[in-house]
């Protein structure tokens, strides 16, 4: 893999479904975990039929509000061209072999994460706001994950579409903003039914991404989002910096 990260996705990936996974490796094993993911796990998974791309992130904490401090320190976001391809990938023998190897290598060597050692969800994209800002070398990804109870789903989904996504549109430093809904059936691995059946992903760029994240516009969107913290059983917000990407076409990518 090359030394410069690829900052952002091609436009046609805007509505690609995704498998978002999270891990919290022990502090003294983080470098070893990153090497395993980049050199072994991602090439194995990208060789499985149906995968299109993986983006791998580390969490960012410095000088950010407490509301941006969720849980876990690493996130991998796997993309496929459509749901059929994503499920083809999830059910493939190559995927199963890669997951088995990852479990043997790392389960028991990670911190607890939301009551488990490893968590994930399959999301389909339900909403999109396309900003004008292009990602830079300092681009980050704000991820909001929420577990919405059935009686609040209609109210929450309307708020996301009519209030939350539009709140980010035109904000300085904000690029693409997506919302998603977790798929809750047909997935072969039980830890891909983790908490967080709704997700919002906000791409933020700038020489210092903390500047747009701490702008009045972004903090107002955050304050409005916090209204759900007291109404939902699970809310997490994390800010991530891209570590590497791997594309299925090449078996490698940018690290």
C-alpha cells in the first residue's frame, strides 16, 4: 500500500450500502492490530466476491466536546455496490475464512466494547446531502450511531430527513452527509446486529477539522441532536481520521 491516504470516495459510492465495524484493541497492541488489519485482514476480505472498498479509521479525541467521545478506537467501513453484492460478500467462503482468522487472532486481546469484544452493523443509505467541500489531508468523519426504539422511528426518521441533514448543508468545511438504517435480518454473524440501528455520517474537511467541528453551525446541529440522548437507550458519536483504504479491484489501496 502507498504512503498517502486517499481522502474520500468517488461520487458513485454516495449510496453504497456498508458494513461498519468497530474495535477497541488493548492499548499496547494497537500498532500490532493496525498492521494485522492493513496487511492481512483487509486484503483477505477484499478478495471475497462482492466487496468494493474498505476505509479504516482511528478515533480522534483531542480538544473535542465530550459528546464527540463515543466508544472504541478503530472503525472499518466496508462498501459494496448494492445490497445483493454486500450479502454475497457476507455469505462467501472467503469472508467466513477471513473472519475466522480475525477471531482466532484477536478475540480476547481487545477491550470490552458495548458489552462485546467487537461490534458492527450493516447499513443502507437513506438520506444524502452533497456538500461542495472536497476532503483534504486533514479530513475527518463524524459518525452518530443511535438505537431508535420502534415507537420513535417515524418521529426520528422525519427529524433526520427534515431537520438534521439540512442543518449540515452549507456549513463551512462540511462535505457529504449521509444517513442510514441498519438491516436486521439475513446477516450471518450475530455481532453485526449491534446497537445503533440508525447512523449519520458527516465528512468534515479543513486544515484543522476541529475548526468546522467547533463552529457555531456544527455545535448547533450537535445540540439539536443531543435531544435524543435522553429519549433513546443508546447514542454514540465519534470523530475519526482515515488511516488507510483498500479497493477490491487492486487488492490494496492507500495507507
